[in-house]
């Protein structure tokens, strides 16, 4: 049994997952955007381009993802969150360049 991984992106989910597919040799199997919602109550807060759900197939594993619904809030439980914010390089990292 392969695990299904679910990622939340605070940024461009579609671009990130497309990049993962290219780099890891996967295949995008589906994308549902805010614009695809059947009614206003089913939409996430935000614009039409937000990704509600996206699926990437890597061999027998599946990675699912969406744009984080509540900017500025933390993920809870067994979630993986990404952010566009970058940490300042540490002194060790800067000496290794």
C-alpha cells in the first residue's frame, strides 16, 4: 500500500506541482480550481485560479495538493506546509557556496 501525501501551498500550487512532475518524472492527473466549483458555497476564499485539489502520480504513489485556504494560519495534524518565504542563509550555508 502506497501512502497518499497531501501538501498545502501558500503560493502557486499549480506551478509547484508541475515542477515536481517535471523533476521527478511524474504525471499530473487532475486539477480542480476555484473556478470549477459548482456554486459559491463550494469555493475557497480567493480568486478563480486557486487550486482546490490537484493530483500528481509518481509511479504507484500519489501526491495531492491545494493552495492553503487561510493565509497566515498554521497547518495542524499530519500536514506538510510550504511557504514562499525564504530563511536567511546561516553562516555555515553561506560559507559553503
